[in-house]
C-alpha cells in the first residue's frame, strides 16, 4: 500500500470573514488599506467599513458641482458614503436641488468649503440635508463678505427659523466679516462647542477689529457654559480682551489658541488671571506669543494640570527655567518649543521631571543652541517618542549623538533631522564610526537608522554629507510613506536603485536640488514606487522630457509634480502627462 502525502494546504486569505478583515485593516494606515483594497472584492468591501471612511476625505478640487457632470455624476452611482467632504474652488450648481445632497447628506459629519463660490440660499439648502453634521468650515470663501452673509434679508426664505442643531464645530478661518454677519451664522448654530476664527480680520482697520473682538466676547459670554474650544490663531489679543474672557466666570475651555504680543502689565495682568482660571485646559496654543514669559509657564504648570498639548513656537521670551518647569506636566503628550530662544539647559533639566511614558511628540526645530549632550539626553529619557523634530538645529546632531537616537527611540514614526550638516554616512549606518556607541571589553556595538522600523516620515533634507552609501545599507523602511532628500548633493542613481526596492511604500519623495538625479532615476522611481503621489524634482538639471514618458507610463496615482528649474523640460508638461487622471498640479515656474 502506497502512502500519499497530502499536499500542504494554502491559506485562503480571500475568504477570511469580513469582521476579521476589518480588525486586521485597523492596524494599517489609510494608504496601506487603500492598496490592500485592490487585492479582491471582499478586501475592497472591508476597506469601505464606515469607521475607515471617517478617516478619509473626499476632496473635490476645481470642479462644477453638478449632478449631471463628473465627478458628481459618478459619485451618485457609488454604494458607499462619504462622512468627510472637502470642496476647494468648487462652484455649486445653479439649481438648489441636488440628488447628491439628498442621498449622501445624512451620512456627512464634516464638511469644508475652501475658496468656494457659494450663495446663501444654496448653502442653507445644502446643510438642511445633513442631520448628522458635526463640523462646518468656511475657509477663505470670498463670498462670505458678499452673498453668503452680506445684506441678508432675514425674513426671506425663513432664515431666522433655520437652525442646525447638530453642528458643534464652526470654522470661519481666513475670512473678514462684520458683526451682523457673524451674529447671523452663530445664531443658526445654537449648540456650538468649538469656534475657530484663525487668521481672520487680516485686512481690516484697528477700529473694525476692536468691534469684532467685542462681538466675539459677547458670544463667549452668552455661550460660556457650553463653549469648550476657542481658536484665535494669528489674531493678536491684548490684556483688555483677556480681561473680558475672565469675566465669563463659567467659561471652562478645553482648547484655546491666541497670539499675545503685549508686554505683560506689572499690576494685575489679565493673562495670568486667565491662565489660572482655565483649569480644564487640554490643548493650549500660544505660538508666536512674544509676551509669554517664564512666569506664565509657571502658572500653566500650576493650574493646567490636565494639559496634553502645548505649542510655544516662536515664544522668544520663554527661558530655560520656564521650559524645564513645563516638563512637570504629567499628562503632556505633545510639546512644541520650535524657534524659542532657549539653550540645552532647559531640556536637560526638564528630563528629570518628565513623564517619559506619556510624552509622544517633541518639536525643537530651529534651536541652534542645542548640542550633542542634549540629543543624547533626549534619546535616553524620551524613549516613547513617536515624533521628534530637531530640523534646522545644525549643530546638535552628530554621528555620535545620532546613534543614541537610533538605539533608544525605536517607537519613532516621524523624524525630522533636516539641515543636520554634521551627520555623515557613518552616523546613519553605524559603519566605520571612529567612536563606537557602546564598547565593553572586546564587544563593540553601533546602530543603523533602519532600527527605526516604525518610521512613516523621514526628513533629512540639507544633510549634504549623506551619500548613496547610506541609501544602500541603511535606508530599509518597508512602511515609510514620506522621505525628504532635497539638497543631498551626493545622491545619484546607485542610491536610488536600492532606495526604490527598500522603501516600496513611499508616497511622497523630495529630491529637489539633487544635481545627480537623471532620467534613469526617474525611470526607477516610476516603475517601482507604485504609490507615489507627490514627486519633487525642482532644480534637478539633468532631467529631460524622457523622464516625462516614464511618469506618464507608470505613475497612475501621481497628484503633484514639482519641476521648477528643470530647464531641459519642454513647456507642455501638463499635456504630456494628460493620461495621469489623478494629476492635480504641475509646478513648473
């Protein structure tokens, strides 16, 4: 009797239960999930799970929003919903009736109009179909000052009776409007929790700005019991305005942003009273506030114990003492000290107080006073960081200190080492280092950047000592999405040959001002980086029209192409790439 060995069974991943596929897909990034959806119909359906749809944005740019014309006509045939919608430079159809809003409106939870042509009757008709809308944004819509709000006849079309109860977040960023216009829109949204007026009133005189700030104060006082977020980025506030906020005794904000430029008064400063009053704060953005001092930071640490995110970018009057105290905040997850005039002393002293398991993001961009010791201290103390930004701090990163980052910070997902001019191939690869990172008896160890297996974003632009050697032996990142190599002058085709196979998931690649990048490099990129959506090749003098044929043939998902300064390219670039249906913009001059 002859025994026949059974053939080894091959797992049928295509027939996995949908519930299991959805659970697996939750571990993937949106880009990876989208790529996986092309495997089979069942995986495609799993990728359209409503929870995933909320992480994606349906972004329409420069189209006429008409049910009878693409892309809207095509979307009407889709069985899926689009919870997050963004319209940029979109003109709504002449008729207020639209099947799109009737079909998809109930599922929309967030909508953004950016630089759009919209009229008051149309926008009200559109929003009426969105019973579950939570966030509405009108950003840089020129008609906000004309048709949408200006000279409204409030009894016409039942405007006064129109209310959108579900909207909790309203953004009017980058607009100018009057008191009457502002009052009209917030009156229609009685349940607002967050109001965003970032970069408004840019082109108004001081008297008009003062009137509008008083109007905002009245709104805050009226809604003080329910308002949780007030975003005033780019608007310079004075002590008088803050004094008005302090009078709203029941106001307990969870997120707040402002720009405070005044010199703090010696007697009863309102900024201090405000900081002491807001004990429920989770997110505080004081970027570019040159009036913020160490005393302010001391009050933040003492009274805002629940703070999770603190942005102090460009706060020049903040010193080392204040920075070291900030690390006492035990719930702090993100700290941004970019462009502050501090030294390494503030960071090193703060390491002793920090809850290292909680802090996930640290931004120290453009601080040239940091050095090797500071970077080593960061590597040793903040081992749970997922984002580290020390770009532009040219003197702090050396081959030796980089080794401590690569050894300790294995959770990093986003790393910015731009313009670290002291970094060489030895630091990136751990090969031929003159000083070993660890040396005990006869055991010597060094570490390569590819220890950072979780990296999604890596920026090393301006690291001009980086060569093909690092790309060949250290840049092995299967999940890397974004890589910036601009101004790395020694990179050539030998490095690109290895890079395109070692980092196959790249979606964004910046090779600007790399003089050795030629048509062959573009061929390698086009053929191997299937997911590439943004490619920057500005000032690459060797690129010719041959490269365009490779892009046209192989890049099916390219959205943005930067070719400024590529003088060998013909003027009709857009026409030559016309078959790339996803292409949105070619930057060529």
